């Protein structure tokens, strides 16, 4: 019984970090896309102001 109780605790760290990296990468990608969209919006305002 003691061995079966310790197995889940040994597996938890290797399982729990993968979603954290995925979430971190998702937010990094989201931030990069938002910054690029904001930059494109600024450029489009400059272009449309010339008409």
C-alpha cells in the first residue's frame, strides 16, 4: 500500500508543468499577435490620412 501511495506524487511534477508551458506559450503568441495588429493599425491610419 505504501508504494502505491507514493507513485502518483512522483508522476505529478512531470505532468503538471506541460500545461503551464502551453499556457505561457499561448499568451506569448497572443501578445505578439496583438502587438503586430496594433502596429498594422497605426500604419493603416497613417496611410488613410494621406487621402
